[in-house]
């Protein structure tokens, strides 16, 4: 079994992909499910999300997402796990669009067989699920920020890689070695996320609580799994 870490989304994914956007899309996705959401739809743009709702007015779709870290005009929610954790989404479908995270999931879905969303909050459950369904390769794909590598995603990839290596034999690539080194040297999750550029940016927007929320390790057993995003 191969274990691969892509520091940014690219390439072909033959088997299982864990898409990681710790700050904040995949953390928020897990929070939506924790709060009872039936399903998540990850759209390719904010416009697609808005049209989806206006074309399905009776369906009660809720929209969550951000641009520049701030809520998108016309959306119901931002991209905040703290905000999501304070709501009840029972029976609701949440449509998400974010700058990097949802796009990374779309990139992975072009080739990957199984696309799972991973964060620190669901890291152990995501690793277990991936190990259970993989037949040849697990790719840990870091969303990054505006096409640049993000420390928090690489750190989380290291956490996932550690869990996976404890579950069985893998041939690992240099991306995985980098992520494991990051995991071992960047301190605990709150220290790692606090030292990340995007963590500091969110704190400057008054969103430091989201960074602390995202630093919780394996508190959820829920793993968002893409069914088919080809039509959104
Ligand atoms: O880029 C994304 O997908 C977002 O998660 C970034 S933010 O943390 O919401 O600003
Ligand atoms: Mg991010």
C-alpha cells in the first residue's frame, strides 16, 4: 500500500483521497455533520450555490462559505466551525463553497475513487476509514491557501500519516516524510496552527476561536465522503 502526501492538490489519484483544509473548510464540514446535517454539497463557485438554492426553493438548502475569510453575500453562514457548532442542522443539506477547500475536493474528485474530507478534528476516524477502503494508495491532499502550501494542512497530513503508519505497512513518498517531520517538530496542534500564516490571518479577522476549534484532535468520528459532485 502506498501513502502519499501532496502539499498542494495536483495529479492523478487512483484510489482513496483525503482532502485536508484544516483552516477551515474540512473542519467546518465535519462540524456541519456533527450538528446533524444530512448532506453537504460542495459547489464549484458561489454562483452555482446561489442558483442551486433558487432552483430548489422548496428544499430548504442552507449556504455556507467564504471569500477572503468572510461570509459570501447571500449565504446563510460563513465558513466557521464555531458558528456551525452552535447551530442545529438536523435534516438540512448545507451547500458549501470556499476559496480553497471545496476546490481541492473537486480536483481530487476528477480522478479519485473515494474522496473523504479530513481535518484534525476527525483525523483518527478519517485514517481508519481510508485504511479500510484503500486497495493501492492513500493520498493525503493538502488544500493550501491560494495555491501556496499551508503549514496547518501539512501538519494534519503528518498526524494522519502517523495514524496510518500505526495501522499497517506503507511505502511512503517524500511528501509524507515532510509531513511527518512537520508533525514531529511543530509542537502540539494549537502551537502548530497558531504559527501558521493563515492561522494568524484568521486571528486578525477576529476568528481566533475557529483556529482553536480546528486544533482539537480526533474529537469527531464523522468523515464527510463525496458521493458525486460532477453536477455541481
Ligand atoms: O480556502 C478555504 O477553503 C477556506 O477554508 C479558507 S478560510 O479559512 O475560510 O478563510
Ligand atoms: Mg485552508
